[in-house]
C-alpha cells in the first residue's frame, strides 16, 4: 500500500467478526476516547495511547480459540495481548470513530528478546509481527501500539510515540543505546480482515521456523 493513496474503500471502515468495531464495548470506548476531540489525527493519537498503555503487552498467546484470541472486543475486555491483538483493537477503535484502518505484518529481529522466548523459538527473529495502518489526512500511517509504557520502563526500552502524522514503529535502540528492534522485511500491507484460524496456523508455523502459506487477506 502506498503512503499517499486515494481515500480507501468502505471495506476499511466495516466491522468484521475479528475487527468488531460494531461491538457495544468497542463503540463505547472509542466514543469515550474521541468525544470533543476534533480531527481524525488527534482522535487517532488518543486511541493509540489507550491501546499502547492500558492494554498490557504479553508476548505469549493465551490458550484460546483463534476467533476469540484475535477479536478486538475480547482484547478490550481482558486488557492484555501481543502485537496482533493489540493492533486489531486499535483498528477496531479507529473504525468505530470513522477512521479507516488496516493491518500490516513485518518480520523483525528483537535483540532484547527474553532468554525464555529465545530458548523456545531458537532465534531472535519474529515473523508476522503485526501493526496497525490508519488512514489520516490523505495517507496511510503505520502505528505500532505493542509495548506498553510500564513494560518499557521496567526493561529500559524506548516506548513508541505517535503524533498522528508520522509512522510510529518500534525503535532500533533501547534506552541505553543498545540494539533493540531491526525490521527485516515487510510481509503484508492493507489487510482489511483476517481469518483467525488461518492466521493462527501461519503464526504457529512462523513461531516454529517453518514456511507458511499466505493467510487469507
């Protein structure tokens, strides 16, 4: 998806079973965070900081059915999730506010990955890292709400900041200047919706270092 594009189709505003922007709790939270705030960019900033800091980051997926694990309203309820559920929640809140949203996926290397995660995965490379794409002021902006401020402060990481205009991606260095996140390759842009079971299967293969077929976009 190019940065500067015509306004996207209505599909990027519609609710889906996973991006359930029509769920009462999602709509209520979106309205609470954007009421009295003029302009989509400023509204998006409010939504971003809520998802970044009020939904705790947890690297390990919970033992739930995929359709529940990825559903925005579920993540809003439990206030916890890894990168993809948090990105989906941000997109759902944005769509509820009338801001087109999509998913993006990239492969990254996390130089600060915990020893436990490194032992499980056998690598510091994380495939299918998910982030949000929001359509603001005539262009798509990449937004990563994954790591909450509390986690960053505890681990001396640099939190992602978002001004509603520029891409907000994970920093290359931590608070001490050591290497942190390295973006290796982009996988997908402009994902309007995901099939939860296919996404879960692709993630499992990626987690185990196996090849995976592109899941339904």
